[in-house]
């Protein structure tokens, strides 16, 4: 059985991204290396890494939509926490009955966080 091993987010400024995602995740990084352009968080058992392209972590392009979606049970509380840093954050009602909080990080990466709505 396959499972997700790591999520990587390309960024242009590691310190700025680390501050933003520390607030979003309500977590401190478990690893940080300016030399390698890498900061890593643990979201439960899932490692999430911020990286500067070209420093060994990959060659992604900051400012594009991310190809994953996170889950949070309380989107309004999460939106309140990041409103000052993600002023475009909006909660959407989706056709499948779910809700999503969508916003851009400081590098312009599109982030989507989902919550299911019970019938």
C-alpha cells in the first residue's frame, strides 16, 4: 500500500515562509537549515517541507497552486488565525457539500484547506 511520504512547498524567502507556516500550522519546525534552504514541519505523521528551489530540495516554482489539500476541522478559526497574513483567505461552499479555505501564501502559492460538512 502506498501512502504520502512528504509534501514540499517551494518558497523564495525561507524565513518569511517559516514564520507564515508556523502560524498557519501552529507548530515550530522540527528541522531548519538555511544552508540547504530547507525547513520541515510535522503535521501529525506527515512531514511538510518548505524549500528554496535549487538548493537540493527540488526545482519547483514558487507562486503556483500547490498540488495537495490539507484538512482542518474548524475553517473559521483557522481563517481568523491567518487573516493578517493571508488577506485573500476565503471560505468556499463547494458543490459536494464540503467547505474549503483558500488563500495565497507570501510567495503566491495557492493553498486549499478542506473541511467536510456533515449531512
